C-alpha cells in the first residue's frame, strides 16, 4: 500500500505550476498541510475593529 506519491506518470505539473494528480492520492492533503504550516509559521499582528 502506498499514498500514490512518487509513482511516475501519476502527478503532472501544469502550465501554471500547479501539481495535479488523481483524486484518490493524498497529494491534496499534503498541499493543504503545507499551506497550514506556512500560515502557522507566519508572523502577524492582530487588530480589532470596534464599531
């Protein structure tokens, strides 16, 4: 059993630089996790708007 990553000819890079692959692979979950980690590592300043 494998997650589908690293199997040749399953994932392709399109003209916009987006990696595409079969819906059954965990590629989308890996992408979401990568984005979540990037957001969690970011420095940001919280502000509140009071009306």
